[in-house]
């Protein structure tokens, strides 16, 4: 019964965590995306016209942004003029990944080299926002950038604007605040679920499969945080987030494979061992090649994603097989969460196919939240099922023990009665009459059984009387 009460308490704890996660998601999403005040107080002024000169010296005039595939192999020089109304405390801001030099009024104000300035093996991997302080003395002067060729996203003219530091925060929040806030909620929620799972597992000695799912979703949320454009701006670490993102992405399958293997009762254990080994080789191989400078993560992205896609496909096939065989009923909530995550991920992929600039990951985050919620519900369901099974097992055991006791007592009573042929069957008749009387007086079934046993044993004193005395004709 102690384990039964423990199971009930565990289910209650999981429900409380579920409610807290839901409330936290609402509070953080509203708080982290509320930029109404900053939008009105910090004006953003874009530089709308640029003169672009390629390596051959040919020039064209373009608008706020410009992309050219030649930027993957050629260097470009872009020139414009700063606004006439620059105030104190303002900055020039734009997104960048390639090597670049920025001149204001002929003075070099910013220089960035992907390899030398980052100190990270392989150099800077992803784009980030550069801010350069400007003053009223820079108003109306020439702005020139030398943008060296890149190996990714051939943007020649990035969207460039003048604003305050708070204005940059407002811009970043409006562009990336909602998905970042949702990711933080997912991160905190997965940590809470993990802590509760570990606590229940250690304190109450119960199996918490959701612990591995929480670790997996926590890993994914760390990846989403690492690849968010908001992260380097908030943390001030501008160069390692892309590197960390690749490492987290390659580690994603490990805990999730363990979780799926457990909820499927290890029916496909050999397959998951193979997938685990492939994922481990994928992680070690590309990490070693990147950190030794042989082959960067950026160049290996196709191979890395292919391995992750193959692992996901194999797991999906096991789900389909369990659906066809009916085995999915044992983890129905997790299956629904997994399907929801797949659907939202497909929505994200389709969105990116039609608009590569829309990489908010909101659909994927919603899918992950749904998966985490369903994992918690699945654990609650499993805990309740375990409690019901335990109670039924205890009940059946008590019935079995009671029947065994009655059988032992009946055997003992039969042995006593056998010593005296005159009273043979007497104990059984007394026990039956006593139980019937107790029933008619409204005694409980347990009390009736106790009275029945007492009736069987009421002549137990005869066991110490010699047979000759019991069967003597003188008696």
C-alpha cells in the first residue's frame, strides 16, 4: 500500500508541474515580447540607398538590401551616406558573417576577420549583428564597407540602420523576441520536468521514462537558444553560438533514442543500439574534423543533417509498425505528441522552402512544447496504470493469502476432528453456522471470515488430549 500511495503522490506532483509549466509559458511569453514602450521611444532609421562596386570595378545603385551569388567568390565595396540627424548615444547596426572592413568618413571604425577575431576553431559559423558607435559629428558623412567573399548566404548589402542601444534591443525583440521567449519557456519547462522526474525516481523508487525525454527536449531547446539571433546580442558572446548549435544538434538523438526504446518496451532494442552507435560516430567524426581544421561543420552540414534525418526516419518506421500492430496503445500520448511535432516541423520546413528569411522556428517550438506536454501526460497515465495494476495485484494477493489460511485451518480442524469419530465434521458445521449468524447480524465480510476461522478452531484444545481418552467408551 505504501507504493500505491507513492504512485498517487507522484501523479499529483506531475499534474502540478504540468500546470506550472503552462502558467510559466504565458507569463514569460508576455514579459519577454512586450516591447511597446521601446518601439515608441527608439527610432530606427534605415539606410535606403547604396552604391555597389564589384571586383571588376562595375557599379550599380541598389536599395536597402542586395544579394548577389558572385559574393560567394568575389569581394564587393558598398558605399552610402549616414543620415543627417544622428544624435548622441546612437549606433550603426547590421547583420554580418563574412570578413569586413567598415569606414566612416574615411576612418576605419570596424574590422572583422572570421578566423583571427573569433579564436574559435573553424572561425565564425553563423551570422550575427554588428554594432558600431556613431556620434553627431558623423552625420551626413560617407559610409563605406568592404565585404569580402563568403561561403554562405551571399548578401552583399545587409539591412543597415541607425538607432540607440535600446533601439537595437527593440528591433531584435520585434524580429526574434517571440521565438526566443518560447524557447526559454521550453528550456525552463524541460528543466522542471527533468528535476521532478529525477526526484521521483530517486525518492520514490519509481521508473520515470520521461526523464530521458526531458533531457532530449532540453538539448533541443539549448540548440534553439544557441542558433537564435537574439542569443549573441543578449549574452555578448558573438562567435561561439553557431559552434555550440552544431554540437547540440548532433547530440539530440541520444536521450530521445533511450526514451523511445523504453516506452516501446525494448521491442526494437537492437535497432536503437545501431542508431545510437551511428549518432555517436557522427558526433565524434565531424567534431574531430572541425576542431582539427580539416573539415568545418558548415561544409559538413549536409552529412550531419542526413544522419539525423535517417535516425528520425527509422524511429518513425517503428512508430508506424506499432500503430499497425496495435502496440502503440501502450504509449498513445507520446505517439500523438511525436506526430504533432512531426507535423509542425514539416510546416516549418515548408515555410523555409518558400521564404528562406523566415527562420523563426515558431512552428517547431510549438511542436516540441506539444511533445513535452504529451510526454508528461503519458507519464501520468503510466503512473496511474501502475497504481491500478499494483492495487489489483495486492487485492489478488490478499484473496490468495486468505484462501490459503482458510485451507490450512480447515486441514488443522479436520485433523482435530479425525481424532474423535463421534465429532467428525463438527468444527466445519460450527464454523458455517457461526458465519451465517454473523451474516444475518450484519457483520462485514472480513468479520464473517474471522468468525468462520474461529469456529474451525474452537476445539483446537483437543489436539493436546490423547486419542485413547477422546475415544474412551467411559466418556
